[in-house]
C-alpha cells in the first residue's frame, strides 16, 4: 500500500504486556489506507492488541503510530486520530453506555462538537440508514446481542469516520444479523479492517487478507480468498485449495 494513502500506520511496534516474558507484537510494520482488508490469526496472536495500539488505548514499548503520515503524539494526538478512525470493540458492552440507543448513537457527534439538535439528526439518519430506526428509544442494555452489535456500529458510523476497525464482529451473532452485517459493510463507501476467524465473512466483505502470527503480520495471497465457501475450524490458517 502506498504510504501517502495510509490513514494509519504502525512502524516497528513492539508490545509486551506487563509481567509477560515475550512480546505480543514484535517490531511490527503495517499500514491501513483505502480499501477493505481482513486480519486473521490464531487466538492470542495479538490482533486486538494491534487495534488497541492504533487507537492509543495501549502504548507500545517501542515504535510509532502514524496518522496521515505524522507521528501521533500523546493523548491529544490520539483524540484527533479517533475522530477519523472508529473501533468496533470485540464486546459490544465495552462500546455502549448510554441509557437509550438514540443517546448512544448521538454521543459521538455531540462529542465532536455538534449541537444537541444536529447530533440527534445525525444519529437518527445513521440508524435509519442501517435499518435500525425502530430501536431508537430502546434501552441499550436490554438489546439482544445482535442488536447491540449493529447499534455499536451505528455509534461509530454516526461520527463519519474515514476508517473502521472491526474486532471479530461476527462473534456470537445469529445468522440473520451476520448476513445483515455483510450487506451493511458491502454498502459502505468506507475503508475498513476486520479481525475475524470467519473466512466466509471475510471473503464476502474484504478484498485482501493478512495474517498476524508470532508478533508479525504478513499478506495472505489474494488467491486464497476464492473457493472459500466453507467454514474453517476456529483459528485455522489460510491455505490454498487445489486447482
Ligand atoms: N491485559 C493483559 N495482560 C496480560 N496479557 C494479556 C492482556 N491482554 C491480552 N493478553 C495476552 O496477550 C496475547 C494477545 O492478546 P490479544 O491481542 O487479545 O489476542 P487476539 O485478539 O489475537 O486473540 C494473548 O496471549 C493474551 O492472553
Ligand atoms: Mg481479540
């Protein structure tokens, strides 16, 4: 990926959790720009850690995070980055905190400086675009798992990000919501990176897939994306099928 296209990049990032002997990420380099990419890797390989470092939720022991070509400095720098990059947390309960759905979806725009009236309109528009208008006045913590996931996505989209990071978005989703999410993502004119073990989902929603393993990230050949119409065992590695 061309450097000037990158929205975010990490350079030589190493990260070791306190009390752990080995780094989760080891001098990792990667950039995310325009496009729709998938990230796959065994459990515990550092995928979530990678997203949290980009968002400034974890600070790497070594290396830099770049936002539009500049090194991100301090919390203020990450606040700017978070206006353009939205993270869909692995667990929707980490994302949602307002009493009602509408308040949760309006929170981002409000936080970005919109008036309460504007924020409400943006939130309503976002929910409408996702087919979630009916949920507007619902109590957030009483939503089903699938509804929570879609509302979480709405809370990010209402901030009109340039790049979305989605951490295992199909975990615990029923088949109907999973298909709905595929449709939503395909309808978005937006760049995103998706962490997932769900090959079929990645095949339907992304154009290229990378593997995170042993602290490093490598591209998985495009060819491996076709002919994947079956589910792979959880945590399996990408592989080629015979011609
Ligand atoms: N707060 C923490 N303290 C210590 N180890 C952690 C912590 N969070 C995650 N880890 C460990 O770091 C490794 C990478 O975690 P994570 O990035 O969540 O992996 P993935 O998302 O690929 O499953 C795992 O071995 C995990 O157990
Ligand atoms: Mg994870």
